[in-house]
C-alpha cells in the first residue's frame, strides 16, 4: 500500500467513525442508558482533553515547570466561578501563566 | 402540496454562522500553531510533502495526523499506520453518538458534510450550542460557522507549516490556550452531580493514562467518565 493510499484509507476510516452513529441513530433507537450517557460525553471529553493536554505539556518537567500551568488552571477556575463566564478562564488564566512562567524559576 | 418530512436547513443565516465562527476563535489560537508544527513535520518527513498535507483534509484530526506522518516517515507497515490512526480517532464515534440526536431530521447531504467536519473543537463548540435552548436550525448554522472556520484555518496552517517551516512563539505558551478554554467550559457543569463525577473521573484517568500507548488516554478517560456519570441515579443532583 503506497503512502497516498495509506493516508486515504486512514481518512476514510476516520470519516466512517464520524458518520457511524449519525447514520445508526436514524435506523435504531438508542438504548435509554446510551442516550443518557451521550449527554455526558461533552463534560467527560472536555475534562479528558484539558487534563490530558496539561499533563502532556508538563510531563517530565520539574516543579518549576508544572507550577505555572497548574496555578493558571486554579486562577481560571476561580475566575469562572466568580464571573460565571466561561471565557474568564482564558482572560485570567493566560496572563497568570505568563507572569508565573516569568517569575517561577524553571 | 406534499408534506415536508425533512426539516429544512436554511443557508442564509449570517448572524449564526458568524457567531459560530467567533466561538471557534479561542480554539484557532491553539490549533493553528499545532497545524504549523504538523505541516513542518510533513515537510521534513521522508514522504511527499503533499501527502503529509493531505492528512489534513482526509484524516482531519491533529494527533492522528502526527502519528500517521511519523509512522510513515519511520517506514511502518501501512496496516499498522491505519490501525494506529483509527485507534487515536476512536473518540470520534463517541462524538458522533453525542451529536447524532441533534442532527435528526436534517437532509442526508447535510449530515454527510457536517459529520466530515466533526473533530474535537467543532464538537465542543457545536454541542455547547445545541445544548442551549433556541431554534435547531440556528444551531446547525452556528455549528457550520465554527466547523468551516476551523477546517479552513487548519488546512491553511498545515500548508503554511509545510511551505514556510514557520517557528512557534514558544514564549506565549499557546499550547495551554485549549486546556484553559476547556476549564472555562467545564466549571459551570460541575453543578450537576453526574457531570461532576464524569469530569473528575475523566481528569484522573487522563492524567494517569497520559503516557498510554497509541494516544489511548483520552478515549479511556472519556469512557471512564461516562461510566462514573451513569453510577449516579437519574434525578440526583
């Protein structure tokens, strides 16, 4: 299989994953438990992607490396809780990250 | 006049399309540098640069594209490359299942196109809009606004990386834009008991499984989070 064909097959498989449940949802009724579970895919996926992203970025770093991102997360959580607005996480978290990265010795 | 059984998807809804595109902006800051990096790696890999770029419009999922390009560069067997890319993309089935109920009643061509654009950022931006009250057709347009903006940006970033070999402004730590953005989306959901259990479980599993082979950590964390949410009886908050 050539490089081109390999990429096309991986792409086709990925597309079948994307369309799979969209097609099946029309032909069958999702079990009640699965339907209920699907409402929690979003919070579980958001949490997995956020924690996985931060963990991947701090893996192998010493204390000085992982304090700024973790502290930025804490600042972001507090900002969202206080304002009730999701975007406050970025507005408060990124500046906190920049300041802490500059201040905390690596 | 025959009864119309398929809900129409109106195409001229500039406000909702633009709102979806705006909701995608925080993601663009995070994914564009990622796209540049993948473009650079495609240019440096021992495969045709155009083939590396083609992972964008075909596979269309960053981690999976990285795996495909690196493994092809290393000379891995095509079957192993395909299996690895698909294992990393298993989460797309979960996204498909979660968003399918919102797409019921739309024309087939629309679902075929909307599904092609389904990936982490478009899922997050889209599902957030679908879960809010309002006209379903407006939400469809909102989804497309975000998803098409992402698609164009992603392919341009890959192309720029592949041709220019652009360097990342590392001091800006843009790699943390997405995790922090997600934190903002998660915090309000902590009020619901089942969602809280899903989130905390997913966080723990994602951190523990960060080094899991084949990038399985994310999909394991999502499944564990779902399992934890379902241990809460319906109605309990």
